[in-house]
């Protein structure tokens, strides 16, 4: 899983790139702390890690109605940086009482609170977690949706947006087709042209 070097307390770029360096460093997340021990040799690393869940985090999750979050679940939440702040931000956007799997899925696929706010600004509110994840998986970004809207394809259904992305019916493709005199095609017609 990706982590910025600045998040890894006790590890430097010089240690990573050195001919041989014994290292011990930590990654602190809201759900707990991962402690790493091993070595780096010219950018390649190997070693072991241990995870210690945060008692405060586990207590807060129990209070929030998540029952007993065991060590394995806490580890998954830490790895994917599902924090209390992330859960609060989602709740403020109307995504309350999500399951742990849903929270992790949103994090894995980058469906952040900012992504949700950007979609709402484009008229896509009340989307399900599956719809948010699908848009992220297939690269239907707010910028891409804005480009389509500028070409007259506004307020498309989420399934339509995903289908356009899957089949490569990009704004560039739409412009090329329109330049050939095919104006006002529906998303289904654009997808059909791309498929065939």
C-alpha cells in the first residue's frame, strides 16, 4: 500500500538509497501503529512489521456503533487510513453508518469526501457507495464529467458515465464524431459506435 516518506517516522531517503542500511521506523495511523524493522539496499527493502491497534480508536469505534473491531479489522483500517476524521467527513455528507467494508472500499478506490463534494456540485448527490466506487474505478472524474457536460451531455446516469468510460467514448471521441456531422448522439449510441 502506498505511504508517503513523510509519514514513515524514522526513515529517510538516504537510508532507502544507501548501499546497505539497517532500519526501524513507524507508520502511525488513527487505527494504530505499524512498526517496521529490516534493511534497505539501494532502494530495495525487506524486513518484518508488527501492528499495535490504538485502544482509543477501538473504544471510539465501539461508541460509534461498530461493535468490537478486532485486530485484523483494525489493521485493515490502519493500512487504508480509515480514520475517525474520514468517517466524520463522510457522515457530514450524508454517508452515515457505513460498514467497515464500505469505508475501506471508499478509501482503496480514492472516493474521498472531496470527490463526493465535487460530484454533488455537478448534480450527482445521493449516490450509493457502489456508484461512487464504480465512478472512481473507471476514472469518471469530476473534470471528465465537466468536459462531457460542456459538449451537451449533462446529467447522465452513473451507469451511462461508467459505460462511456469503459468503452472509451471520451470527450475527444465525441468532438471527433461531432466534427464529422454526428451531433446529438445519445450515450448509448456513442458507446455502440465505440464497441463496433
